């Protein structure tokens, strides 16, 4: 992944993503934010597991 000089150093970390439904954005968001599954034995994993219909995927940094 390429790092931009105008990214986190200028604007801070990304903490929210939104879209108007564009399919390209949706695919990119999936690749970035759905890289691993939250461990079900962790506190967050136990909470998410009990919420029907909510996926348990997260980014490498834990963004859900």
C-alpha cells in the first residue's frame, strides 16, 4: 500500500469511512477493513458474537 505525504501526518489517523454506495469504494473498503476476524475469546469478540447479523471482521489495526 502506498503512503501519502498528505495522509496521517497531516490529517491524523482515519477513524471513519463513508460512501455514497460507489462500487469501487466498497471493494477498496472491504480489502482494507476486512482483513482479519476478531478473536471470539477476546472481550470485543464475545460482544460481537452475540449480535446476530454483525460480521466479526476488522482491519489489521482493529478498525471495525
